[in-house]
């Protein structure tokens, strides 16, 4: 049940009554009359854009909310020499080793990656190339987003956690001549 608002005459009448009435429990403060509720604020109307018959609707937003591996690597802090990093990103430094993970399961790819990176560091190599491929697009448009390129998403994570984190200095997306978005440069720390 909603309460109706008091009219200005009723509010004035209430104030007269409260001035003449004695309170049962007097705390020394004058009694305030209840004020009428403020009018609710109207929300701005939703702006609708005109739509003509036969016009194509705007494309729905992509539902992959997490950043792509390329975006995450681009935002990662630089832990190596700036000039060397720039030369590496331009494809001017030739990788000393290469690992191709195409067609492997995640378990097998992880084992091969760990063995390859640790052996490359033990051999004194500084720059290696890890090829993951770009992956196949398998999203059927259902309510749950499906990532494509499982290894492409997992390899940077594997390189940033133990046991590989102690061996890897920097990870960057490879230059187009070395595979572009389907490959990563892995710059290794010096073996001491």
C-alpha cells in the first residue's frame, strides 16, 4: 500500500498541531513536522536510433572480454634493453632456436615447451621462436564464448609461471616474417 503525499494545507495544519501539543518524552528539541517526499527524479530516456526497413543492424559486440594475447604482451613491462627489444620486434634479430607446437595437445605442448626453453637457456641461447599457430575459429555463436587458438592463449601464461619464469626475460609477438600473431619471440635470461 503506497502512502499518499500531504498537501501543503495538511502540512501547515500538522505544524500547528505539533506546536501546541506536549510530547510525552521531552528531549528538549523542538519536534519537526514530516516534510512531504520529494518528487522522484526522472531518468533520461533511452536514446533510440532511427532504423529504416532493409537496413542492417549494427554488429553485435564481440563477447571475448579478456584482452588478446597480443594486447597483454604489449602492456607487459619491458624487462630487457629497449634497443634490442625494438630490433627484435622489427624482425632484425634471427632466433637461435625454433619450436613448432602446431597440432599438439595442451599437455604435450606444455612438456615440449618446458624442455625446449630450459635446454635453450642451458645452451646459452638468448632468442628463441615458439610457433603456436593462430588457431581455428570454432565459435558457433552460442551464449558461452569459445576462444580460438588454445595454445596461442596458453603459451604466454606458461612462460610467465614456474619453472619457465626464471628462464624467460621477455615474451613478444613475433614479426610477420617469423609468423606474426601465430608465433612468439622468447628472450631468455643469461645462464649464470
